[in-house]
């Protein structure tokens, strides 16, 4: 494996940090849209029938799933950043 230069390590750290922010922002936006749909469907369909009930469940599953995907991905990025920062200190 090729030894990275300090500039390449700094660039990778910067990109990983930007990715963390982007994923967190997307997850927040997805959560807000899901919450609005979830809340809105409760007023539109007060007597929730079978189809909207499945739709609401799917929305909730997608929101929670994306949040978990983001959380695990950001934890991996954080560990990779820590590893690169240690390598940078050498």
C-alpha cells in the first residue's frame, strides 16, 4: 500500500468530515419530511384504512432505516478520521 503524504491525509480527513455533515443533514431532512407525512396522513385519513396504514408504516421504516444507515456510516467515518489523525501526528 502506498504511503500517503500529509496533504493527502488532510484532504481525506476534510472529505470525511464533509461527508459526515452531508449525511447528517440528509437524515434530518428525511426525518422531517417523514414526520410531516406521518402527521399529515393522520389528519387526511382519520380512520386509517389498510392501504394508508401500510404507507405510514413504510414511511416510518424508511426514516428509521436511513437514520440507522447514517449513524453507522458516520461512526465508521469518525473512526477512520481518528485513525488518519493519528497517522498524521507521526
